[in-house]
C-alpha cells in the first residue's frame, strides 16, 4: 500500500464520525448506500466504530478493515473530484513569457499573482487581453498562439485543470450572462448548492442573494425568475455565486465596466473569499482598483505596473465622480429632476 494512501486511511480512523461528516458531508450518502447506521455513535472515531462491530456483522457484510477504509478513502477522492475540490490550495499563479503577434519575445521574466490579489489587464481593443485570459484558463504550456506557460504554485499544473468537468481552476465572468432555464433565483442557487453538497444550504443561498442585491442597481428577491433578471442583476447574481459557492480559486473577468453593478463591492467580495482575480478592462476606475496592471500591446505583455500612491489618489477622485454619476443615474431612473445640489453627494469639482 502506498504511504500516502496509508496516511489518508489513518486520518479517517482517528477522526470522529461527527468531524468527518462536517468535513465531508457527502459521506452521509456513502453510509446510507452501504446500510451503515452511525446514528448515536457520531462521537466515536471511525476506527473505534469499526472495531465495535461483532464478527457476525463483519462476516455478513463481507467487511475487512483494509477494504472498508480503502473504500471510504476512494469515495472521498471521487466526490472531491466531482465537486471540483482539490487537496492543494492555489496560493500562486505564475505567467511565463511567450511572444507577441510579431513573434517577438515578451519583455518580462515572469509574473507572479497571489491569492486575494487583484490584477487588471489593460490595452487597446484587439491587443490580446482576452487571449491572456484564455491562456490562464487553459493553463497554457507553450501550446497556444502566444507560447506562454502557466504555473500553479510554482509547478506545472495537473492536467485535470484542463480536462476534468468537475475540477475548475477558473470561473469566467463576462458582459454576456443570459439565463435560459425557467427557474426562480432560489431554485437556481438550490441546484448549484445541491451539486456542491454544501452542509448549510439555506444559509449559503440567502448569503448569495443578499450579496447579489448589494451589488445590483435594482434589487430582486428569491422568487424572481432568473430569465426576468436584468443584465446587471444577472451579473450580480453570478459574481456572488462565484465568490461564495464556486470552488474555482481563480476568477477571470472580461470587461464588466458597463455591467450595472457596484464594481468596487464586487471585487471586494471576490477577494474576501480568497480568490485570485484578473480583469480585462478599459475602465480607469477598475484598472486602478487592481494591485497591479498588465499592459498588453500587439498580442504581448508589454509591461507590469504596480499601482502607486499617486494613482491611489487618482482612484479616490475617480470614485467620487463615479458616485455622482450613480446618483444621477438613480434619479433619472425614477423620474426625478437633476440639480446642482446632487454634486454634494459625490464629486464636487
């Protein structure tokens, strides 16, 4: 037996049933499917529970210790793969240079992006911003048009990030998010929560709806059909869902400046859930919200700029301007008359 497998089975033996169910709530299905009744014995370690079985029961079930703990370990492994979970936390993403559209090498040694960091990607239309996002999503290994290489935690990533439907390294959010299934907001989130087998399903769903309403210009409730959500409401819902329920550790955002959501709150929500966030944008407000920005030109990464203290002052002024625009937008939306006094709530030039 491999040492790693032995360690996993020892871990299972030494943990109480209650602790294992909290860590792996899907084990309830394993116990039910195998007619294993652990009710009233949750405080026992799984190893103690097995030792408490009498010989007749072990014989009737054709159980032996190695087979049983091997089966539990394998079930956990398969369920984690199905749910998109991974034993290794993503702490760092590294971009190794390739070449631009002219075949010239990109002018940097490497770019490292850490968990809870926001990186904006800027450049002219058609410069290659979306191509960089695609390279990251594909975990490129010198096999895309740019010839870039992507490392995860400093190493070549597992191939499952590319080909497994369950393990998703990246969640991608874009301007175009239209729902076609006929479900309420709650039913839609309930399906996702059930697929993730979350323990406190109702609480998580309510948290997502509340977070989405914090981002959206117009609020909606749990019974709202998702097909009737506006573009801004749809994006707010998907950002909240991605931040709170998605297992993907990296979020790629492709131009959401006109999404009709509170962009600053959206980024705070994503980073607060310890995601790596990269966003392609033309919006100076969004660009300066990033810790750094990657400048793309002619299909290649031209430079990496760290947001300076001076630029943070510029960001503060831009946020005031943005607040004023949002005040005017809300007043116009509800048929109110605009006035000079409205400037007092935002940017007073």
